[in-house]
C-alpha cells in the first residue's frame, strides 16, 4: 500500500461514495460529495498522481477529479508538453 494512503481523508469513508454509477443528477451529486472530501485531503495531489500515472484509474473520483476531468487534465498536459518541444 502506498504510504500516502494512511493520511488520506477518505480512509474511513465508504469507498462506494467515490464510484458513482451513471452520469445523471444523482451520480453528479454523489461525485460532488466525494470531491468535497478530497478538497480537505492532505494527500490529494499524491492520490491524483497515483490514479493518473501509476495505476491509470479509469473510474471513480481520485484526487478530487472524476474520470472525465482526469482525461481532460491529461489532454491539457500533453498539449503543454508538445508546445514546449
């Protein structure tokens, strides 16, 4: 287990909260509830890095971002990297 997980704000929260089903209103509300926990998490950046780079999570809220938000962030980062080269 990654050492950052021991300090995660979500460690005592039902994991299902971070995996909303669907894309409609109830799922968006659930995702926002999960993201609220992430906002106060001291290891949010490490969690996001792990989800995007190390494990390549494709579902759920990780590091305060839904899967579509992580994909958009990846695209922005790739564009910036191309612009620098």
